[in-house]
């Protein structure tokens, strides 16, 4: 009669330990998510912003707006979608107003964006700095005219956000620039891998150049929202605490197990066999998905056909490739010129030159397209080349697995 209460007590302790460790976290995996206490997603929000300054590299004229408003929704634990209207927008050269700016169909001095997707990211996990990566999938999200000049904006860009780890009815998102460069311009995924987020602008079809935008925006969700940010170090500390509690209970569990009935023992063996079979099936599915991803990555290392000719690449600013994803994840393709003695490591000297890159996010298994865009240095190099041998690097980061990558040689001809 004493063995069954002992088993129940040990089980209760295990349940308590499981609740104390975040369910979505694993060793060295940080937690970063929107939490809406007492409410469910999606959650709508509005925004209001102060003065906006936007500068394009190579242009003396700067766009100034007096303020902004916006609206959107938090659509998932890490994602949002929103659109904005900037008011009082003019093009200035120094203190001289050269023209009023507006989007097609908007009011005078009003610039409107398309809906912009965004995701919650770590700007610096070690410092617990959190941000929003807007437009991570790329593409043009805004177009407007200032007088007779047409400007388009594309690419991912970052804004810092606070407060974190505190349910709040208002948040502050800050866009910052250093000249015509957005700062910060890189962020971390949950594995600690760094990704670039560099917005670009194109004025009157004169080529895409870097863009810097500064503004401070207040975000007001319809219900209190917490941006929960727990670093990998904190997750590991919680896990060590849980493991210590488990260790303290292990002897009691063993004593309770020894006193269990034969039927209980048979049930445990059957459950263990079932779990082992499920784990083996999961491993087999994971290996199959990894093999499929590796095959697709090898296929994406090269580019062929007329679209891959140097002339076509210069004309279109890059090319579009088709990629077959075996599972949800993020694909990054980069073309590098690697001088003799150089390596793709950032600290290598001489340093490799990034010629082109593209990124695509797959929400599930299937065939999708990734746009590979030439960098400014890539355009310059291709203009003077009749043939060129590059190093192609392809990385696919599945949602549930580690990054898979491959490197190969890519030969371009005019």
C-alpha cells in the first residue's frame, strides 16, 4: 500500500520540473516570442511615429517626413504584418525643399507602404537586445514620387524594440541610420547564426543603393503584450536547476519502481518500446528530409541558361532560381569572388567579395523561388568581365533542424 503513493509523488515532482522549463526551449536554444496573457493571436495594433529621415547612398537629396501612422497585427509567436502612412514628406537638399513627395493614390506629401511582414529577432542575444526584422522575405514594399523622381524601397531592415519580459500596452520601435546605412544591419537566429538586413533604394532606375532611415515609433497593441526574451545562457541555467531537482528525486523514483507490480513493469516496457519505435520513425523522417535538402542545395550551387549569362545578370540585376524545400526553413544563396589565399571566413585576408545573394523563407515543403540580386561590387566586377569563376555557397536552415550548407564553383560567361 506504500509503493503507489511513492510513485505518484515522484511523478508529481517530474511534472513540476517540466513546467518550470520552457516547453519550446532545448539546450542552448533561446526563447523569443510574443505572449498575450489572457488573449489569443492574432492581436491588432496601431502605431504613431515622429519625424522620419531617409537617405540613399550617392544622392544629396534626403526625404524628410513630419510623422507617421500605421496599423497591423501580431499574427504568430514571432511574426507581424503591418502597413504605414508617412505624412508631411518632402525632398530636401540641405535646408532647401526641392519637391513634395507622395505615393500613387495618396494625399499630397503622403507616402504609403504595402503590407510589410516582420519577425521577432535577437539583435544581440548575449546583451538581450531584441528587434524586429521587417520585410525579411525581401521585395519592394514602398514606391513614391518626389516631383519627377520615382523612388522604390526593398530589402530587410531592422528596428530595436523595448520593453521586453514585461506585459505592456505600448512599445517603442527605433529605426536608426549611419549616413545611408541602416544600423544595426545584422541579427541572430535561434542558433546564433548571423544574418544581414540591408535595406536598399532605387531612384529613377539608377540602380539599387543602400538606404538609411531614422525614426522613433510607438506601437500600441489592442491588449497587453509581452515580448518574452530568454537567452540560451538563462535557458541552460533553468535546465541545470531542473536536472538537479530530478537528481534529488531519482533515488525515490528507483525505490518506487522496484516496488511496482509486474503489470506496471509490463506497461512500462510496452511504453518504452512504443517510444523507441516513435523515435526511430522520427529519426528516419528527419534523415530523409535532410537528404532531400542536401540534394536540393547541391542543385542550387550552379546557375545555367541565358539568365545566368553575365549580360543577363547585369540587365536584370540578378536572376531567379527555383528551389524545392523538403520542409519549412530559410534558404540563403551567396556568390563570392575568393581571391587567392582567401577563405569565406570573415577574418581571412585578403577578404572574399560578395557578388550576389538571395534569401527565401519557406513556410512548408514545396517548390519556391529565390531572387539572387547582384551587390554593388558584383555589378562593378561583372561589367568588366567576359568570364568569371566564383564560389557559390548555399545554406538552408530548417525550422526544426540545424543549418545544412554546401559550397561549389560557379562559372559565369558573357
